[in-house]
């Protein structure tokens, strides 16, 4: 068992949740100077997106992220499991630790900002369907997740671009937060949504965040595997920052995958 790598997944998602909570508080809490200074919600979301996207990039390229692959998301882990790049036992513990890390991250954020985390404007950064309702949120989460995984597979498997995978992901996350947050809260991550729903006690639409993101990413993987240009041996790495300086989570990660 790769206990250290599992712990990294928990720690990294925990850090991500702390930053996301603090950024949301800084820009959305009515009493916050930043909220009062920036009246346009689109600009506030853009700034939050830049902070959170930069955090994702930093985690992906950190020594920890390079070691675990920086999945930070059960949807990502399940997709690499489907691609036979991570063993079932490792995928199981990745997902469990991602959930635990997210929950601990919200708890740490609560310690840092106190009761403010329960303010309606922050509310544990819970993800709920937005103005388009549950159907709109489901569609948004599905398409956002499909887009992210398509980007990961297309970029990480091109030698001249692979080292930029984490950068592309962070930029896309920033764009998603800016434009799509009003539709679904922009989760793409069952562990992230669970971590917020538990302390908030808000379960409205929670099923969306457990189903739509994995489905979207699985579809991206299926299309990738079945596309004509990928029919023969491809090196799909389970890391969001493919590198040869750290070993992969599983020996099967760096084996050649054949089209199915």
C-alpha cells in the first residue's frame, strides 16, 4: 500500500479547500473590504478563479503533486482507473483520502475564519444548483468535467506539451469558475462537494456532483480511446504533471495502453 501517496492526496485537496474557502470569504462576504470595493460579481469570480486556478497549478507542480499525480478528485481517479493506469486498491484509497482531505480542509478553514464560514454568503462553500436548476447544474457539471478530462488526455500525451498539462488545467479551472459558477457552483469533484455539504447540512442537488463529473470524464476517456488517431499504443500517464523524476502510483501507469 502507498500510504504516503494516499496522504499526499488528502493533504493537497485539504490545502485546496482552505484556499477556496478563504478566497470565497474575501470576495463574497458582504463585510469584506474586497467585496465592498468590487461591485461586479463577474470580476469577483474572475479574481477568485485566478487564485484558485493558481493554487491548483502550484499543487500539481509541487513535489507532492508530482508524486501522487495530483488527482485531488474521485472523478479523475476513476477515469485513470478506467484507463487501467491505477490499480483498484490504490484508486479506492485515493478516493477515501480525497474525501477525508476535503473534509479536514473545510474544518481548518473554519478554525481560521471562525463562524464566518457559516455566513450565508460563504456557507462552507457548498455547491448547489444555480439559476438553471438541477438539470442545468447536471449539464454544466457534465460538460465542464468532460472538457477538463479531454484537455488532460490531449495535452499530457503530446511530448511537446505534456509538461504544460498542469498549467492548462489551472487556467481552465479559472475560466470555469468565472463563467460557470452561477450554474452549478463549479465543483467537478464529488469529494469537494461532500466536504462542504457535511458541515453545511445542505444536500440539495448533491447527487449531481456525485454522478455528472465522473460520467463526463469517463466519456472523455472513451472518446480518447476510440478516436482513430489513438487506436494503437499510447502512453497515458496517471499524473497531471507527467514526469520521470518521481515514481508513479502503480507499476501499470507507465505501461503502454492499447486501444480497446
